[in-house]
C-alpha cells in the first residue's frame, strides 16, 4: 500500500532557463541550466557528497515526541493529501524513494517551478532580491525568496501551512518551518548535475535542524505529458482500498 501512494512523487526534474547566456553570466549562473534532470541514484551518485540520503530516517531522529506520535498514527492509505485532491507539498519530494520532478522556468526576477504531476504539488515561485511579506499567509509551498552568490542560488522559504509532510511516512511540521537551500550546477564524470544542499528547521516540531543534499542529473530526453483525468481509475481504486482499510481499522 505504501508503494502506491509514494509513487505520486515519481518522475523527473526539469530546469528551463529563459535568460540569454550573457544575462545569466552577469546575474547568476555562468552557464545555462536549461534541460531535463532526474534525481541521481545508484552509480550516478558515485563520488558525490550525498548528505542524509535516507531522509525518512533523518527526519524521524529529529522529531519531537508529539510529532513522532503523530507520524506513527498517520495512515498513508487514508491521510495522503495527494489522493484527496490536495497539494502534497514539495518538502516530502526531497525524501521520496522515487524521483522528484518539475518544470523550472528561470526569469529575470524569479525562478518558477511547476512540479509534475501538478494536481498534487502545484507551483513554487522563488523571487529574486525580494523580501518576505510582513503579514505572510501560510500556504502549501510557503513563500520563497532567493539571491545569487556567484553561480549559487541561495533560497530562503518560510510561510508554510502545517498540512503537508516532511517525508513519505507522514512526519508533521508546523507553520514555523524554515527551509534554506543552496542550488548550483556542477560537472561530474562528464555529466551535468544540479546540486541542492538544504537545511530545514522547525522549533516546534523538531529537536534540532537537519540537513540533506540531493543531485539531479541532466537527461537527453523530454518529460512525458501527464493528464490527471487519464488516471481517474487509479484514484477510484485507491480510494476504495483506503476506505476498506479505514473500515477494517475501525472494526478492531
């Protein structure tokens, strides 16, 4: 059952840069990030510094007692936002055992990320040289601002609501969640990668912050189309199983 709902975050990661190469060199990365990237696994990670590859274990080690209890009582077959037409949030995608995905559009004032499938994660916007609003309303993906330090994009995200998970096993977080990411393009063994090094803190849900890194390898093919309506039978079958699971639990 767990395998089915974790599959919602499977796919690939796309980075699209719309700025001319000269503008990129002046305002950010020295090279164009344009391309199709998948989360690197197995031999593609050889020689790379992967921090906390098993994010579920790392998250569990940092949860406060109440958060551990809530994680233990969460049923993935019933409580997964992705199967009740609510956003799953992008935080759990970093901890997925499958590949994360998204369509990245790099503009002059922002980086827009359109995750696939869009019915669960939706959009993320990283605004350059901006500030977080004073009266920030909590949202599924929070509010992200970024600035360039050489060829590295430094991203600061706050303003999350508390309705998504930190991992695929239901680890909760609060509206105090704060995510900091450093993204850069690197060359490794003749291939192009995007490196993401991140730290997540939440004083109300975690005993201390945790860090992790992920690598995305550039591909030479395009992302397939995804049409939610084409998968309607999958969702119907999933809900039937979830309801049966819930009824069985209630009958004990």
